[in-house]
């Protein structure tokens, strides 16, 4: 966000001069490392400059400076006045400020930082040409900004510790093998089309992508929910793989938080997604199931809408958990959202903590959802311990071992440990070794990506189990012992090791 770029420096009421220098404080070494903004105009400025950064650049024959100059002079894709006017005082914006100020360890950030101050800075920068990080910094008041690197290192160490539990679990368990029957495309031709459905909870018809077999559909319905500022495009490969094996797949655009909403926000035409989207997204999915049942989407007759599987990634995975019966609550959000030193704090808390006002009214379970796959869901604060006990859908949770947006330790392993110690219910956790927040989806041309065999195996298992797929103490396994793995990234079912994991 535009404002998140600006929390690295203090705001003074009446600046005497434009910002000239940044001091990087190294408390453990009792050293200050200086950067002069005038030296960041071009690589030559650093090679002839006198700051600590310039001396380091000269010693490395320009190796340090080129990348820094490129970064500081890269255009920012913002229409500034409109953006700031829309984002200020929103829950998502306020959490972003809190997180970035904590990561940056910025001295002098006032408690009453507001959108007008940000707007004034951006206006001054925009008056001098295209906005870049450097022009924004030079428009800031004061003469020197200070950054405490000890706090920045604390944030880096915290992220590393949030990824370590995944590494330990992966090391202790062999990865699943690859079965061509699951990983190869199915025998059926696949068709793709876009359509829309009038729904009562949105002012405009809900757009969606339909990916289905060209013949011999198996009558089974799957829906896929995309993440924040994303679109069905990122997961059409999942749908294509399932459709080639007989499944009919629907993929809505969530208009309050999809890619077009992001573009509207960046051009100043819309605010960031509000807490209401926590409730509207599950309603998008349920409305599509209703539309299929009512014959409104032009699909072949005979699709079963009483037993549905739903998949999602990131915020879409949180949506999936709601539909499967996990009940959001504001209890943990209220307890932990303001603690910037919380050892579990991570980037996904920016989104989760923006839901405080809506969480207690966002229980939107759909009993028709019998099985779910949640890939990288922000969930540790939004759902209380034990939220999975009354779920109507069996959940496969997937997390990447290198996900820094929704790190596996606090957001997947800790909640699933609590679930395992409470009985498990048949829910499972699979970790993707080397998986991050962006490499587990799949475009249409990628034929399903890393997770294609796993997704097909879980969906197949759920529909084959029928009523027995419901969560419970004696719920049968929905995954085969092996065969659902990937040749690209090792996939490891760590569910069995959760109870004893530290």
C-alpha cells in the first residue's frame, strides 16, 4: 500500500528542510551506517559520494550500489491523492502501518499518523515527477531518519523460527510418491467459459469461470476460491486437471477483494477490502451452489449439489474453512492484534486483524460442503482452538515450508497440533517442501501444478467415502498411503507427527 511505504521515517509538524540522510543504527556494534539520499540518484553518485554506503559501494566497485539505485528509483504504481484518500482509517491500512513500523523498527513514528500527513508528502513528491521510493523519501520532513536494525533483525529471526517447525516435520517423514493415475491429465476433453449469476448479496452479478469435461462428466461439483487481490486465473490449472477427470468446477471472482478491486484501489477508486468481505466471500460460494441447484448456470442436469468439495488458497482458503464449518471469533484478534512483539506475529495478521468487527458474525457454514482443501489459509487468530470440532466438512490443510506471507509454524502447524490433540477428526496437514505463498497454484497451461495429484486424490477420496467423509473420531482416511506426491516439490503428510511435535 502507498502509506506502508512511508512509515520508515518520522513526521515533524513544520519541516525545516527536506530529508537528506538515513541513519541505520547498529546497537550491538554501537555503530551508525549513513546513507545520503542525494547519492541514490544514480550509480555514479555512490561511486563519488562520501557516506558510509558510498564508501562500501566504492570498495565493491559498484556492486552494492547498482541494485540499491535501481530499487530507490523504481516507479511506484500509484495515483497518490486518490489512493491515500481511500485507504486512510481502514482496518487493513491501520494494521499494515502497525506491521511495517514494527518490522522497520522506525524511530519517531507518531501515534497519530494520519492520511492527511501522508497525502501532503505524496503531493510534494508527485509535483517533482513520477513517484519513486527516492522522490517520496526526499519529500519527507526533517533532515535525518533513523532505523534500528536490531528490531529489523528481530523480525527476521522471528520469521525463521516460524518456518523451522515445518522443516523438522518434513525431515521426520518421507514424501509421498507419484502415481501417474493421479498426476497425469485425465482422458476427458476440457471446456472453459465465463458467465455470471445474479445474487442477492452483491450489487452486480457475480462473475465466474466454469471449467468442465466436454463429455462424460461424473456429476460431481467442485468450487475454487481465490485469494486476496487474485483471480480464478491463478488456479485454472487445478480446475483443468479435475475437469479432465470428470469434475465440474466453478470459480467465482470475489469482487470485493479480487484483482480488479486491487486495481481500483491503486487508482484511488476504491478503499481496501473491508471486514464485510469476510462474510460476503462464503456467500459467493454458497450462491453458486444454489445457482447450480436451480439450473441457472447452463450446466448439464444431474450435478449433485448436496455433496460438494471446495478448494481455496490464502484468503480463499480461509473462506473454505468457514464453509466447512470453522467458526470465526474476535477473541484472539482482540487479545493479540496490537502486540508487535508477539512471537507468532506474521504478515497474514494484517488481514486477519482487519476482521475484528466482522469475525463474531461470520459463521457461514454450508452443510453441502463435505470436503475442503485449504492451501495457506490465514487462520491462527481468526478461529479459536477447537473450532474444527463441529465442522461439517473434512479439511485437508496444505502449507509451504517457505511461505513468509502465511508461515507454516503459527498458521498451520500450531492450529493443527491443537486439533490433533483434541482428536483430529480426520483432518490432515500436508507440507510442501520449498513451497511458498505463490508457487502452489497453477495457471490453465500448467495442468494443475505441484498440487494436482494431491487435490485429485483428496476429492476422489471424499466422494468415494460419501457420508463417511464427515469429520469425526472414526473418520476413514481420504488420502491413499502414497501416490499423490509431486515430482517438482516433495509433499509430506505430517499429520501423524503433530501430537508429539514441539
